[in-house]
């Protein structure tokens, strides 16, 4: 019975309900639930290989077992649905963490920063082309008011509460102090740099982050500037052309047509 409870979160849930209805102490069942969380964590070893620092941070924050005790049920559902690819597992775990974490808690915010950071690195590297293009293959495009910017397929952007690269360094040092991290609101653009054959991570300002969302390949720079002004953002088309030009030159955006 105990083995079944550890293996199947639905069995454990049924046993806990029965214990409560009979007025029995639920303490032992809670300990079993936490042990099942450890078992669930071990089962995610293939995810750990791609999100190693996220696992390290959860351990350091002392929430790891609680996280995986609650994740046991979604993980079981994923197995029953025969979704066994690493991409499916990472997507499931990230969606679960988004709902489990308290985004107003500074420590939890770091965990949310890091899991998105490591996921972006994994997905961009995993989708890398076999043969990178040469630096001379790309020509500089001049952005005008009529230009129609669009996000490149191999890009991602995230708002973070800290610099993820500094967070990486602190966790790799093991004895590093998380309190030394500068906290605030930061925006980072991730892209696959074909000429260098690696992921490039650049900090962008809030306007750059907005441009990622607006660059849908349908609206021109002039139309985007008008929409921003309508939303209360004081910006002229010329300044927006300059901001788009920086992102195009950096390889994060391209111009359609």
C-alpha cells in the first residue's frame, strides 16, 4: 500500500482523504507525501540535466521537496499521456512552477528567473542549425518608417528580477551570496547567434521589450509608433526607427520583405 501511495499520487490522495474522514492523524501521510516528492524529483533526472541550476536553487531555497511533492500529480499525468520527450517535460514543469511560485516573494522570483533562463538556453541550443552562416552572409538593413519588423524565430525575451548571468555565477560558486544580487526589473533578449554558433544574451530597455511584442511582421514602424502614442507613450517615429535599428543590427529582429 505504501509503495503504491509513493508511486501514484492519486492513491496517496485517496488514502489521505480516508484518514481525514475517519479522524485519523494525517501526519504520517504528509511524510509519505514528502517522500513521494523526493521520488518524483529523482524521476525528473533528464530535466535536471537541462535545468541544473534551477534544481540547485530550489534545493538552496529549501523548497525542492515541497515543489516535487506537489508536482508528482502533473508528472504522473504526463507519463499517462505518454508525453515523454524532454521538451514536453520541461514545458510541463515550467508551467507548474509558474503557478506554484509566489511571484511576489523575492526568492521565488529568482527561481522563476532561472528556470526561464535555462529553458531559453536549452531550446535555442537544441534548435541550432548544423552549419552556422558566416558573418559576411548578413547585410545591414536600414530601418525606415515604412519598414515592417518581425521577431526572428530563434529569439526569446524575458523580464527578470535579477541578472541571470550573475545568478548563474553565484550558484556555480556554491558559497556565493544571493543577497549580493542587484534586484529590480530587467529585460533580456536571447537569440541564437549563427556566426558565432552560440546563444547571445543582451540586456534591453523596456522599449526594446515592447518592440519584441509589437514586431509581429504586420505593422510598420510608423504604425507601431502611432499605436504606442495612442497608448500614452510619448515617442516619435524617428526615435522608434533608431530603437528598431539597434535590434535589427543585434540580430534580434529582421525586416519583412
